[in-house]
C-alpha cells in the first residue's frame, strides 16, 4: 500500500488552542483522525509527524522520504524562510503537496512568500482542514497502489 507522510511544523501541535479565529477550533489529533478515516476509505497508508524543530523535520524527511509515495506538509512559519526544508524535499525527490490552513495571501506581507512551494506539486491554502483532505484526494488519484 502506498504510504503518504503527513507532516506538520512548528506551533501546529497547538491547533484548537492557537488563534482559533484563524486556525479553527479542532485539534491536530482530530485532524489526524479525520485523515486516517479518509485514508482507510481511499486505500492509503498515512504516517503522521509533527515537530517544532527545523532539524527534526529535515531528519524525518531524510529518513522516510525515499521510501514513500508522497508527502503532505504544512511547514508552519518555516514555509517563509526555510531553504533547508526546501532542500530536504528536493533531496529525497518526494512528491509533495504544501498545505496551509489559513489563506497566507490574505495576511501579513511576510506570509505571502513560500520558499517551499517551488519544490511542491502544488499548494493548497485557506481551506482549513479541507486542504489536507484535498491533498489526500490528489494522492489517491496520482499514486500507484500496490
Ligand atoms: C500556516 C501559515 C503560516 O504563516 C504560520 O506561520 C503557521 C500556519 C497555516 O497553516 O496557515 O504556523 O502554515
């Protein structure tokens, strides 16, 4: 079965508590449970990872990235400046979809730029939890399942 990594970066462990008017009132655990249910229907296997530390995210991508079908990543604020995470994604050659809960184009100027986007298949922004489900649906149609 094709495995998809679902990776969340800094401060996303606080979903539900963190600025709920921007990021919603559901927790990361609830998001992951929802995605697990969808993945079961789609015949995809998921592996979840969250870290607040750039190097840990990079190590995880190195460890798992060569052997997976794809990755859904919300790099949090690293989106806007982490060339190291961008390089990790291109180093492992993993099909990646970038997701942001909020519409990063409708917020502070510094959020409008993603240094991660150019190494991704595409980016989904502004749809809250639906963005992750959309990315999963994309992988469901664009991966060979065995
Ligand atoms: C975010 C947007 C980022 O600008 C912010 O730093 C986050 C969350 C989002 O999902 O909307 O931590 O990635």
